[in-house]
C-alpha cells in the first residue's frame, strides 16, 4: 500500500470518525433542545391543570352548600306537576323558583321536549338511560357538570314524572358564573403570557356509561353540538382515557401543533374522570429547530471542508515530497529538493542524499575491491589447481582440492556479480534435475568436510528454459549457503511439481534484508554477502517465484519454475 493511499485512508477514517462524532453531538444537542421544549410544555400543562383543580374545588364547595336546597327544589317541582300538565309553558313554574333553576321534561324516548333552557330543546339524554332508570322512584342528583354549549356549570337532578313513568323531569341548577368567568380570565391571562398555547379543553369521562363530554372553557361554541360531535368526542377521548390509565402524559402531533393529554380524578364526581387537553402551536419551535439543524449542519460542513483542505495541504506539503523521496530510494538515486527553504522535509532530503552518497561510495569501494580480487585471484587459483592435480592423490591433495572448489565458487560469484547486467545469455531447454545432481556431486566433498549430508528426492524430471550458467549459479549458491549456515547435519533438496526446495535446520532473523547486496547475517562464516543477492537477481530476470520461510526449526528456500517450463 502506497503512502498516499495510507494518508488517504487515514484522512477518510478521521473524517468518518469526526463526522460520526459531530453527528452524535448534533443529535444530542437536538435531543436536549427537544427535551427542554417538552419539559416546558409539561410544566405549562401542570400549571393549567392545577389552576383547573382549584376552580373545580371551589365548584364542589358550592355544590356541597347547595345540594340539599337543589333536592328540595326538585321535590317542589314534582309536587307542582301533580296538578299541572307536563306540556304547559314552563315559564309559569319558573316564576316560583330562583332564576338559577332550569326545567327539562323528556318524552318516553328520553328526548327533551319541554324546557326553560332553549339550547337543550330536542336534545336526547338517552346516553344516560341506565342511570335515569335507577331514579324512576327516587331523585338523583349530579355534582357540577359542564354544559358544552356555553361552558356553564350545572347540577342536575332527575326523576320520573310522575314516579314510575317513562318521562323524565330534570332540574338544572346553574352555578354563579362569576367563578367560571374568573377561571376563564385566569386562563386567558396565562395564555396571553404563553402564546404558543392555542386551546384548552376539559373532558368529563364517564366510563360506566361509556361516555365523554367536552367542555371548552375558553371558546364555548354557543350552541348545542350535534349528536355527531358527541360521537366524535367519544371516539377520540375514550381510547386516550384507556391509554392514560397506564401512561402519565400522552402527546400527539401534526404538522404545526401538538396535543397533550393528562388524566386526573374528577373531584366533582367519583364515578367519572377528567382529561385535560392543551393544544400547543409548534410553528415557532419547529422553525427554531430547523434553524438549529441548519446551524449545526453548517458547523459539520465547515468541519468537513476544513478537514478536506487540511488533507490537500498535507498531501501537497508533506505526502508528495515523501513520495518523491520514496521513489528516489526505490530507484537508488539522488532525491531532487524542489523547495530549498529550511524545513523538516528539506532536512530529510538532505540527510538522505548525504547517506545515499556515502552508501554509493561504499558500494563503489566494494566493487573496486571485487575487481581487484578477481584480477589477483585468477592466475594464482589456476596455478594452485594445476600443481595440485600434478601431485599424487592423498588426503592432503583432496583437502586442497575441496578448498580450491570453495575459492572457485567465490571467484565465480564475484565474476557473475561484476557482469550481472551486461552478460550475454544462451537461453535453452536444460535438464535442471540432471544439472542439480551434477552440482550436488561437485559439492559432496565440501559438505563432507563440514560434516553435512546432501540428500535429494526427485519426484520428476524438471526441464526449464534458462541459461545453463545462470541456473548453475542459482543452485551453487543455495548449496554452499546450506553447507555454510545449516546448524544441523542434514541438508534436504526436493524436486517436485515444478519446484526445487532446499531445507535445513536454522533460523533467519532478517529475511527481508537478504535481498541487499553485501548483507551477511553471520559474519563468522565469511563470504562477501553477494551470493543470495545474485540468486534473487536471477529469479527476477526469469520470473522465477521464490520464498524464504522459517518453519519450526528449519529454513526453507523455495523456487517455483512453472513459468519457464519447457513446452
């Protein structure tokens, strides 16, 4: 992986992490913003419901004070209708009562057909049929109830008229409207300071008769709602009532508003409950939230652009020069410094060029030494070999012959290294297996002196397209290295599946450095450190795949000749 790719990956991963972090912070910020808004809404909700409870408490006190009086008034009305028709103008009976009383008479189907309260004329009270039937021989009385058309509060009494019949007489006692007006004024003042509240409604829920009644204190409709409206209220509120029995507050939202509902016990009537509903105008909140999102994502965009600019700066000022330096190192040449100004990068280039110059000088000196050694060794080595061959064979001449082979191998390596890039090659199909056996025989005496055994196992006859001298050099260097560096006695060579494998006991500490010219891992063993470098150069030239591995206690040199098999 190139440095530029690494920098890009680092940049992308950093950008991703920062983006995720910023996204998390944005979400957290919005969550806190939403939570604060919701808590403010809840606090307003509780303030209004507490004010409502105060109002209802005052109503129940008035009810307790008037309860007996209201029942007596109903008894008085029953006595009146014993001698008067239910169809007569009820204004006559009202003249004998306080004007706070209203009279309602139903037909046998529970529809109000005669009343002093015109808004309720023809209104059906069949929804309370079960309760009304319980009062056919007694007088029933209700706690204060909100009349939905005017949001006035009444206590209703009811009984059959006469007792036992199917027609119903109701008296409605209207409470002092000053208390209602005072409560309404208090609500209006509260809403004036909190303009995001657009509606406040109280619902009286009667679970036993599966009924819900709406009371809009702030904006009463002024007329009796149709039956469809009562059914709509019932359909909306009763499921909410069911949910509020297990939840503290329920919220529902649409595009620009939010409804909040809370359930409390009805202190006016233990047979019913009260649901408070407040509608909030969310347009201002949603607008502010949108602005906040734009602002936060603006920060995110700014951060992303800043990171991108920083990446381009790093690429131009740091990565590019380093890549130039890396290319120079790979090509083994001087690195050009485009920016002459003093900087860490410029100093790095200068230090590299200085080191490269010293390295080049060292290599040149070694090459000069090799040239001199080749020149000085050629004639003496030939004279020694000739004189040794003229002597009578014995163990001394055999030992000298082995030493000459070692010198000859070193000499051949120096010559090969010197002419590596300008040597003319005769590439042909050669019998690699046969040549390998020949070279093993050649180095057998050298191995014996070092107390090493050369073992070969051939699964096939390997034939390859290669220069014979190059193949011989490759084999010779592997055999002599094995003899020299193996810590065991056994050196195993295997020919199988287009590969030649050399294995012996040992361990190589720096496998990557074996490619370097003049590198020696063990200086005690002597040599110039060019043998394996020559082998790898040959592999590169012929596209021979190779690998060097430490497996257990053994070192494996594996050469794959499949690319150059004879066809």
